[in-house]
């Protein structure tokens, strides 16, 4: 089995300005719900965007929901790894 090249992954995808902006938006959304007391660090919950950021969604309170990690990360994806 080939080892995963994290450096290349970062250089080719995660380090791009668009991905950094998306990551910052996801972090702001989680912080917003932490301030409201809806999620806590280590609670096994994810902040879900009802309309994903990749499809034009926002971090507005009306677009956020708290889900279990399993429920939020187990959905079908297209070939480009985006939600179906």
C-alpha cells in the first residue's frame, strides 16, 4: 500500500486560497455554535451546512445544523468528491 503524501496534498489542494477560505468559514461556523452552547469540543458532533459551501451555501445561522459525525460525513459523493 502506498503511503499518503500529505505535503503534496497540501500543496495541490488544501493550501489553495479557496480551500483556506472554506476552512476558515467552517471554523467560524463551529465557533458560532460553540458560543451558543449547541456544540462542545470533543462531543462527537459536527456542524452541518444544509446547503454546502461548495454549492454556494453560507455560514448563516439558518444554514447550520448540529449532526453526529457519522450522519454528517456518510452521504453519497460525486466523482469529484463533492456531495451528490
